[in-house]
C-alpha cells in the first residue's frame, strides 16, 4: 500500500511516500519511494525532493498554501518521468498519514479520520494554536485533492505519553486548572520516543515489559523520556513543547516569574516574550550566533568562542540533569538511548553528556561512539553498568505503519 506521509508546519510541509503492508512490516522491508520538504509556503516556496534511487531535485515555485503545495506534490509524484514504477496516477496513492502535534487527553491512539475525528483535532487547537491548524490544513487539502474515499490517519505526537501517571503529568497548580482547562503536561515527540523504544526492543531482544530506558531526542527540538515496561512514564516537554531541555531556539525550563519581570523591564507583551522563549532562546539565545549545534562546535573549536562553549555546556548539563532525574524515576534503567539530529550524529555531544555520568557507571567506548554516526549502535563498553545506544529515529515510518494498521483494522472489523 502506497502511503503518503504529511507533516505540515505553519509554512512548511515535509513528506515521504512509503510502500508498506503486513508482510513488509513483518520483514522490516517497508519501501521509501520518495521524500522531501517544501518550505516558505505562501510565498516563493523552496522545494527539495528525492525519488527512490534518484538525485535530489531543488527548485523554487510560488505555492499559495498547503493545498497548492500538496496539489503540486501529487503532480510531481505521478509525473511521466517519475522513476517510481508503482505510482502512475493519483489513484496509486492509497492512503495518507498525518503527523498531528496535539491530541489532548482524548486522542491517545492513531486515528482513522472521519468528520468526528477531524472535529476532535479541532477541539485541541486551543492547546496547540501554532501546530494543529497547519495539521488540519493538510488533512483538508489531502481530502480535496485525493477525494474523500482515500483513507487518512492522524498520528499524534502526544499519544505515546498518554500512559504518564497523574503524579508526573500534573503541575503543582490549583487542581481546578487541570480539571477546568486541561492544564497539565502532555509531552511531544511521542512518535520518535515510541519508535526508538520499539527498535531498542528488536536490537536487544528484550520483551516489552522489560524495557526500562531513558530516550533522548536531541534535534532542533529536544526532549527526554522515561520508559518503563515499554511505555512512557515521564517526559520533559510539558503542556507545550517549550518545557524541559535546552533546544535550538527554545529555552526549556525556567522560573515562570521571569516572564513578568522581563515583560516589565523590556516593555514587551507576554505574547511577544513567549516568541522570544520559543524562537530566540536556547542555543541561539545563549551563543548569540546560531541554533545549529554543528556551527557551535566549529566556533568553539576554531575560535574558542566563549558563549558557544557556554551554550553547549548548558545544553549538555540540562540533558544530564534529566537523565539523573529519570534514572531516579525509573529506579535504575537498562540503557540510555540517543536519537535526533544531534543525538544520532554528534559523538562529541554524546561524550560530553556521558562524561558527567561516570558516577552512575556510564562508560562510553570512544571508538564505538566515534563510529556511530546516523546508524544503530551500542556505544558503551562491555563493563559499563548502563548500556548506551544510538538509534536513529524514523517517525515517518511509524506513521506509515500506523496508517496501514488502522486501515487494516477497519477492513477486518467490518467483515
Ligand atoms: P533534527 O531537528 O532532528 O533534524 O536535528 C537538527 C539538528 O541536528 C541541527 O540543528 C544540527 O544542530 C544537529 N546536527 C546534525 N548533524 C550534526 C552533527 N554531525 N553534529 C552536531 N550536530 C548535528
């Protein structure tokens, strides 16, 4: 089954086209047919795409909205010069899987979309005003372009964390704010943490109930997750993705009273300050240079830039703090697992984080760590009390498989 995976941001669209079915899932032979990203939707859009076995195509085109972008994408996928033999017309796109950021408390599993499902996602807009509207645009556009008979499935970033116990998801605020307004921690990056926990099970041969790990998704957005018995019991992002680790441009944890103080000092309304916390803080804010960890490491190495070092140290220190907290939460763990752009690719950052964990018996093997770039690997020594792994994430693959499974379940329940 050819499944188009859409991840719609406010002015961007990432996509993959994946061929999967029961046999492919069993054999782990799902086929990536094409992937790409369209940025700056609404103006002169920048498009970067690659078909299976082909070269990268880059172009710029005016695309007015998500509908225009998806329309153009479908045309490109079925173009006569396409190298994808199984895609010849729109009818060959059999289903669509959407990454949806917020599912609130009700949408705790991947969902085959119908009118009620779309309404339920709309009901979560208040909780994710920056993200859910774009996800809904993608759903409506796909329906308009591919027709209502093509099944669409929503996979929620929050869903994996629905197993968090109340003591971990609740803020120590007056309880009625939770009851009345749903003010609680929801967590995000759930599809990534879930995928990594699943791959970890395959790698180690452990049964689900024996998986007790701390997963670290370190990319432009960053989050940690404590996983016990294969399910999330705590995670660092909160009611919004702003809480927790230091990120590319997000501050992560801070004293909320700072908001009032800074608002007064800078004469800035709260909304604008939240923009600073989301878009101008984190690695970018501390270094004053960039949100890209590669560039910070180069600045440190080549120019001994003090604030680049400071940003990196703050980043690593916060990750260590969460590892410590989650090891306590889990009463010990089997492993720590790194994923995300930084976690998968930067041996240096992994080493700097783990360097402060010797007290708990974490011992990285420098050679294994250096070799583990963008691939699954054990990077700790045989004598390390806690194993450390790198496991590249693949949220799109999980979305494709969930999409297939939801449709399969519908067809088999209906008989
Ligand atoms: P993601 O959001 O998961 O795509 O991760 C993006 C981030 O990963 C970028 O902002 C980079 O800072 C970081 N990154 C990617 N490759 C490397 C690398 N080799 N070393 C350090 N950071 C990297």
